[in-house]
């Protein structure tokens, strides 16, 4: 005869209650809806203090603390490396046990967040900038044209090493990896406002002041006409050398275009970064075979961005600014 199913928590409660009242096992079995032998075994187990049987754990509490210390010290190690270091400390456990215990401790293998490294001077400037802009309304932010460059690669699958972290540790500095600002790749320039996106510019050479001014002349000005018409607007750009060059500043003055003051190394404050993320996520299953096919895919995906999406992203600026103030100038999620 096969093993019967275990008693439920409700059945155990009924058995314990009726047993204390002095009921017979036959009556208890009928009330609990189980066999008399199950009632007898449960009562005997409770009387003798037996616990649920099972295989004895192969690690002690001290071994588990050692494992947690290894993962916390270097969360970017993979399971094999963590298991090797743990067993080197004298623990006898399998790789499966290592993974299971890490999961029981609350660790999950996730893609780490990427944030730029900021020194104290940059943090103070970011904080001062955020405090200056904290009272800006949605109408004021809608007058800003945000711009940026982004890299696009033929393959989007390589996201780097993963990190072991617990829930709520996504923004913990030890669980994040630093980003490279200008990786060797094909760059794309784009602009957006609350009214939508402007035309894309594919950069074929290194962006210096002269090249950037050509981008402004042939792509930014048409984008401004498309998005704002004859209305006034403020242009946003980061502090890249080509952007902050004297000749570029002169170009803006000659064209009568005001430029928004911007804190250094702050992509987390630029809503177009989120827009690039949307485009790349939509392209994650695209497999272009060459640069021309990649450009075609980017253009097609960029064309699907709606003004409503852009408006929602720019509408989130007050929340980003509040986050910077609460973090005292430290990087925020983007």
C-alpha cells in the first residue's frame, strides 16, 4: 500500500484540540477526515517531540555565514567561483547546495545597474543644480529640447557579468558596475521634446567641435522647426568637449539659442537616456547583418516613438530632481 498524503495544518489542529478534550482516536479521525492510524502517529509524534524527518544538513550556521561573507565581499563572482572559494575554506558541499543556500539567503543573479562615478565636487554641483530646478513646472520642462549621443552595436546580447544581490540592493554601490562614457562604437545623435523626436544623425567620425556644429546645423535646427515651430525653446546638451568648446558656444550665440546649464557626468537626469533604452529594448531581438541594416533598424524603431511617450519621460523630470536632492547629489537610477 502506498504512502498516504501528509496531514494538513487544519487536520493537525483538529487532532490536537480534540485530543486535549479527551476524545477517542476513532472520533478524532472521523472529525479530522483522516485514518485512525494517522491520528495515532500524529499524537505519538507530538508526545515524544519528534520532528519531521529528513536528510541532515551538510553545512553549519558558521559555514552559511562564511558563504554569505564570500558573496557579499565580491558579488560579481559566478556560482563556480563562489563554490570553489567556499569549499577551499573547508566546507564540504556541492555546487547545487551552494546555489540553493545563496537563494535561501535572498541572493538573486541580476544584471547590475550602471551609473557614472562622481567625485564630491560633481555631487555638490548636481545638488545645487537640482535645488535650482526643483520648482520648474511641466510647462517649463516642455520648452527644453533634450539631446544626446548613444552607441548601437550589431549584437545587443552582451550585457557583461551579472551580480549576486538581495532585494532592495539594486542601487547599492557594491552591486553596480561603472560605465564607460565613450566606448569604441558607432554613435547616433538624437533629440527629443514633449512634442516628440527629431531626426537622427549617424556619426561617421570622431565628434569634435566642427563635426558637432554640423550636426547642430543640419539636424538640430530642423528638429527645432519640427518640434517647436516659431516658439522659443532651450537646448540641452551634456558637457562633452565638443559641446562645451568656445566655437560651439559662439555658434549658439550667433543663432540666438539658449543652452540649459547642465551638471557634469549626469546622464541619469536626461530623459533621452530612457528613450535610448526603449529603442534598444525594442531592438533586442533584431539581428542586423551589417551597419546599413543596423541603421535601417534604428531608424524604423525611432520612428515608432510617439509624442505621448516623450511627454511622459519629460514629465518625470521633477521626480528625478527630487531623487537627486534626497541622494545629496549622488547618482540616481535611469
